[in-house]
């Protein structure tokens, strides 16, 4: 008599493949979504306004939806919530391609943002299957998949968009369905039944989730560090193309290669280098050093007078690409094993909130200096602002880690025999 097949054990390769497909599908639409919005408007200013509305719709829905989906994953497991996210992403892409009016685009992005918490649940999945001391390295691997997805996705999206503006959305939706099928047939569950918990709906709203995140022992002011770093990252995403256009006269080709360099560097650092660094240095030290590196990088990007200098700064900002993974591992280690989904959902909501705030600050800052002549150092105003935010985050993190060390030393001294 043959023995029954064994259930698959949750492991990193499963979730890495899932995240890669997910990020490629999202990256596919980056070069063409503004153009699709523009097909419904009559002027560049209208296009900018409505693209902001569409972006805001997804971000605000994701802000409210992520902690709810994270809490659902703590109750019912990671796998079913990931499947919901893949289905939501596929529907989002298909209906975006089929939209015939701006209100339809806004509505579709609202629904898509509410259903899509794949990043938060993927982080919780990794936390489920990883010992605390290895989480920073594995969050780095996850970040590498994000970076690789954003290397491949925008390039493919640009090529497909040149054929037909709607084609990238159909391909992205098909990839999301492939991910759903993969999840259904292959992806194992990572959260055992004994570690699941009932849903507390009062704590599943984003504001309660953020309050609980700040209240985790060992986290505290790191929430502000995460918020500032997230705001910096989204400001970079929003202003990069226009900044390099105003400063150096770059076009789509130059910007495409520069974004390729950013994604490649992110994948290399988080996928290959971070694990080696963590064997020699703590996640706390790497986070602080990375924030220092990022602060200097933003100043240098703002002061750059030639396009090639942007690539030099990208290559030199090695430690800056590992900050997010290190901070996420510290937060994850501070959370109870039964609340990883809700905790990572709160982190995702925090990022979504920063995605809402970034265009309100970054775009006007760039608008104030857009009239200046090409090469003027003042055009770098958004990046000087980002450098100040990163430096503030570094000081907060340094103070937090020093206070923790002092508390541990005091605890040891209290427990030691007289």
C-alpha cells in the first residue's frame, strides 16, 4: 500500500517566485498608466491632476485595506489571503485596460488597492518560516525579488506599450492569474493552526494598527523612522523622471536605463550582499549606516551637474539599499508570532500613507524650481528635502537603539547578584 503524499513544507523559494511574478506584473504598467490616463484628458495639466487622483485612490484604499487583510491572514492563513490579492490584482489590470472613462479608472484602482496586500502578507509569510536571527537576510532576499521585478517589469511594459497602450495591462493581468494558479496548486501554507488568532476588528483599522505597531516593545520611534524612509522613497519615485528631465534634459531612454540601474543595484545588494554583511554587523548598525549613506546620496543627486554622476551615486549608495530590509526585520522580531500578518499589514499601511503624502509634497517642490535653467543646483530641492528626512530618520534610529542598549544594560545590572 502506497503512503499518502506529504504536504509541501513552506519554504523561501515558494514565496520568492510568488513575489517575483507579482512585482513583474505591477512593474509592467508603470510606463503606460500615465499615458492611459492621458488618453482621457485634454491637456498635460489635466493628465497630471487625474494621474494624481488615480494614484491617490489606490494608495488610500490600500492604506485601509492592508491591515484588514493582514488580520485575515493571521486568522485564516497566508495562502488564502495571497490568492485573494492575486485575483484582485488580475481584475484590477483587466478592468483598467477595459475602462472607457476616468471615473472607471478611479473606481477600479480603489477596488484594486483594497484587495491588494501581497507585500504585507509575503513579509508575514517569511516571518512565519524564518528564525528571528535570519529575518533581515531573508527580508533582503524578498527585497531583491522586488528589485528584480521592477527591473524586468518596466522594460517589458515599455516594449509592449509601444505596440498597444492596453497590452501591458492584459499581460499583467494574465501574470497575476498565473500567480493565482501557482498559489492554488503549489504554494504551501506557512501559518500553522496553533499560531492563528481571532480577528479583533477594532485593531484591524489602519490607525489602530499603526498605534499597536508603535506600541510593540522594541519598536517605538522606529515607526517614525519607517515613515520618514517611506516618504523619501515615494518622493524619489514620483520626482525622478521629471527631475532628470529638467536637470539634464533626459528622455525616456535615459530615464529607463537609470531606473534599471536602481533596480539592479537594489536586487544585488539585498539578494547577495546583505546576507554577508549581516554575518558581521547587526541589523541595527546596518540600518543606521544605510540611513547615513542615503542622506549623502540624496544631497549628491541634488548637486549633480552631469547625468553620469547619477549613476556614480547609485553605485556608491550600497548600504542605503539595505535599510528597508533591516528595519522590517527589527519590527518583525518585535511582534508576536501570531500577529505577524497584522504587524506587516500595519507596515504596509504606513507605506501606503506615505504614498499618499509624497505627491502632495514632492511635486510642488519640483514645480517651484522647474523654471530654472538646466543644470541649476536649485532644481535638486526635492532631494535636499529627502536628505533632511533621511538624516532625521537616522538620528531617531540612533537614539532609539542607544536607549534600547541602555535598558538592556540596566536590566542585566538589576538581575546580577550583589
